């Protein structure tokens, strides 16, 4: 949860109101944020264990009261004093939510264009969005807030500049149109913002300087993002003057000062959606200081191929409004209130979700989501904001109508017990991604690709997250792949107990047919100098013993155990098992109908068959065996490996 530090006097000036500390603490609670600490610069320095200052330096620090306020992680519009105070004023009814307007200015046309050299930038940082704020009036406080907002966004949404990097420039010092390119580092030369007293650097030397110089250690964490790339991203103007070397540093030529009037904002990114959110956040927060408040001049972005043809184009910022809906009954039920549709509609204005409309005989609430509220994704988010607008303290506490005793789900409880036992057998538990690629889930395992088998994503973020896994095995094999440096001399054992998802057109939850269902599975793998088939086979028998499922007599007869009939102790006589529950192991034919039959080495695979009272016929609950060499090659595993995967739900 990010924390913003705001001077009390500056905060109350923006609010147009004054509060005692207790009153402001209560206001923060009502608004959905938290006043975490009341301090000052001097107090912070005195109690700091890392920053050591002399008594004279501490005495020179300000004693102005600072409020440290915890902000919800997805409320990027509250990360600066402008956004927080605007939200509070709207919440208190002191102002209406502003209308953000895109206008054409003198900077429009050719100068307000960024041309992207697509072939080059695709290799390092493919996207860029931009906007212009015209006739801005900066003061020292506004300038400091402008810089602080960028730092807050870089730490949070931008993921330390790996996803998005923000650059701000004095538009009057440069000439458009602008070019976003990626060039060899030795061909990029400019005077950076830090240091600005050592002349020009080429980009390669600048990276080495940032890595070794203590005075600029705050920039060192960003160097690895691009250092090893053959091409570095760069933004230049029509005179080939460098504006910025994203995501590292801007050029000193276009730096922002208190005298800056026109601001050119660019965001380079690996994620276009997040880039648009970041740009919308910056311009909506600081467009209030424009001569025409809440107006933004757009910038056209053209993507150019090697032939000079425009292959893609768009205008930024988006500043788009969208509509989201929630059922009136759902909101009342979730919050625990009973308001009329009109009352709920009016509350939306307090949390910047107005104007709201009532649809379908006042049963559906449709809200207007402004560009500042990227956190509104679902009806639950709407209900949460309505609860804030209504007031948490106004929700009446009621005794629940039902009296129940909580407890662990039996399936979860069994899973926890199995984790302990399998861990004692020398296996290391892993937790892998629930999403994977079609290649990993099917092709790499030599299984046929079945579109009716796996739940697929309509717009996956990348090729690694195309489908919801139907098996836990790819996760374990990729863990082997990424741990090649570990010792395999004594064997490497991994296991996971988690959910896979399969298509089920008839599965329904609360009267809603969802078309899929979760399946709790247990998967274990062994890799080492030998295949370890007997180790995995032993684990299968141990799991069945723990689940109180007895082996069939025919299976026991082939195990080599001595019974009382052959002069030995009858071990099975002391087995604890459920009545009518039996299992056996049978060969899994390599060319059989089993979906995963070709995943295993021919003749070295088996299936676990279960007999239980609720089924007349035996059902297959899992398979195990030695993996086929091609499967090992597909996952770049250098040792023979055996695996098992069992459906735990069938054993309940």
C-alpha cells in the first residue's frame, strides 16, 4: 500500500477547510484511506536509523506538520495532493467532478506527432503515448508535487519503470515532430539531467557511470532494464536533440523548470494499457493548473515500418469514459443496507461515478467511470464505492440470521495432511502458475491439442498465459528446467497439490452455468541419475495407504510381499482401509486412447484404477510413469524423470 507524505498546511489549503488531527483522521477513514502517521521533517531525521545528520543539519529542517496517508494500491488518482484533495472535495460536496477535455492547440498538427520506428523499438520497449499540457503555471509546491507523482507511479503501477517510464519536457525548448527510436548505445549522445555538469555522455558510458558512481546510486536499479540490449530506446525532436533515454534519464536540454509553460509528457512502455493509465493519471491531476483547467492537447502516435509506411496509428491521451453496471439488489446485499435505487444513484456523485442511470425498471445501476478511476473493474468495485459514499459508520450492525460453525473444507484438509506426508518422503512442494501456454499444456507433453478441453483466454498478456492449465505437470517440469544448477546426484523430488481447470458445460455455481470446473490434483516428479520409476510407484502406494484405499488381492499377489500362506506375515491384515474401496495398477498402452499416453516412455507407464461403492466399474484416477525423451527435450531437462498425477477428488 503506497504512502503519500503531505504538508498539513498545503493539504488544508487545497481542501479549503481546516481540521484537527482527530477530525482529519476520521475524514480519511470515511473516504477509504488511512492517516498512518503525523510527523515532520525534523522528527523523521531524529528517529531515522539510516540517515545520520549533525545537530545543526537537523535544526535547519522544517517543523511543519506532515501527514503520512496510506492509499489503496489501485487508487493511482490519490497519489498526489491534487488528486487526493479533489477526491475529498467531491466526497464532501464542495465541488462537482470535473470534465476532462481534449482540445486542439497551437502544438497540434505535425509538431504534436510522435513517429515510432517500429522495427527497432519492438526489440526493447515497443509502445509510447504522449500528451501536452498548455499554459501551465508552476509554483515550487506544484512542481514538487508533479515530480513526486511521477516517482509514486514509477514505484507502483510502473513496477520500477519496467512496465512504463514517464518523461516530462519543456515543449518550448524542443521542436516537433518527435521520433521514438531504438539505436545502438554508442550512437546516442546527450547531456543527461543527472549529472548535468560533466558534459555529454554516450549512452553506453552513461550506463557504466550510473552503475559505479555513488552520487547517482538512485538510478542504478534501472540500468539493468536496458543495459544488455543491443539497442537503447531514445526520444529525439526534429533537430535530433535527445529528450530522454527511457527508462533511465531525461536530457537536460528539455528539463522542466518553474518557468515552464507548456509541458510535453511521454510514456514509453512494454504494456500499452498501463501506459495509457499512467498518462491519463498525470494529465488529469495537473491539467487543473492549465490556463483552461482540465484541458489536454492530444498527440498523434504513428508506427512506421522499414519502408516508411504507417502500419498503426492512434491519438493519446485516451481520457475515455466508460459505463459499468451493478444490480441494485447486489449492492444492497453486499453492503448490508437497504437503500432505494434513487438513493444509490445519488451516492455515485460523491465517489466520481456520476452521472449514474437506472435501467430495467430500476433494478440495474449504470455508472460513468471517469479516466481517473481505472480501479473500477467489476460490480464489487461499484458496491465498495457506494458503501464509502453511504458511510461505513452508518451501516447498522446486525446479528446474522444463520448460526454456523466454520471449519476446513474436507478436500483442503486432506490436501494439507498429504502435503505433510509427502514432504516427509523427501519431496519439495512448489506453487506454480495457474496459466500456461498451449505449447506447455499440450504440445510439449506430446498430447493432442483439444480446444474443448482447456479454458482459453480471449486476450492473453503474452504467449505464456494462453490457457488455464489442465494438468499440474508443466509447472513441475519448468521448475526442473529453471533449477539446473541444483544437484540431481541424489535425485530431485518435487510435488504440488493444487487446482487444474477443465471444460464442463453443465457445471453451475449459484444458478449460473460457468462452463468449467476446478479439479484438485496431486502431481509429483522425480529427476535424477536413474528414471526413479520405482520411487514414484512407491509414492503412489503410500498415497493410497494414507487415503485408506486398499490394494486389490491380484495387485498384492504381484507385489512380492509374503503372505501367511507362504510362511510370512500377512501385512494386509493390519491395513486400515475404507470398506468397498480398492485400487490396482494396470499398464497404460502407449498407443491407447488415454489423452496423455504418448507423454510416457513406451512400456513404462501405468494407470491407477479405483473401485469404490458409488461406481459399478473401475475408474481411472491417475497415471504415472517415465517421461518420454522428447518431453524431456521440450522442457530442456537433462535427467531421466518419472512423474505421477492423481485426481484427489475421486479419492474423497
